C-alpha cells in the first residue's frame, strides 16, 4: 500500500511538472533533483560542519539515528554543493543530443531550413 502511494505521488509530481513544462523536461527536472538529493545526502553524511573535517562512522551513525536532515546541508557546505553540481553536469552531458552545433541556425529571425519565417 505504502509503496503504491509512493509511485502514485511520483506520477502526480511528474504530471504537475509536465503541465508547467512538458513531460520530457519534467523527467529531466526529476532526474536532476534525485541526483542532487542523493549526492547531497551521501556527501553531507561524510562531511562535518563547521570544522570541514571528515566525520567518524560513529558520528554519521548518530546523525542518521537522530534523524537529522542531511539533505539541507548540500547548500551549506561548498564540497557537498560542488558534488551536486558535478552530478548535474554529468547527467546533462549524458543527455546531450549527438551532432555538432550549427551556429548558422542559431538566429532569432531564422529557424531551421524549411520552417516558415
């Protein structure tokens, strides 16, 4: 039941984002968000604030057990933020369409050949 609700909520979120953007861009937004959340959690659990030194496994365990929200830390710690940026850049490069960029087609008044003016 709970798993089904999770899938239902995910689908609802995708539908809402698709209404604002389109389904393809909505999927990319979710993909990037999940990557940033995942990387942020992993990196934040391995980094302490404010000293900037790696934490012991015991400290990490205590934070997880205490239920502290490590997701918020990715905006506070430069290293964690950098890891999130790297994850997003990696995914965007992986999604890059093949082919060369033709700057002749990148004009505000001209579209690709065959399109009306």
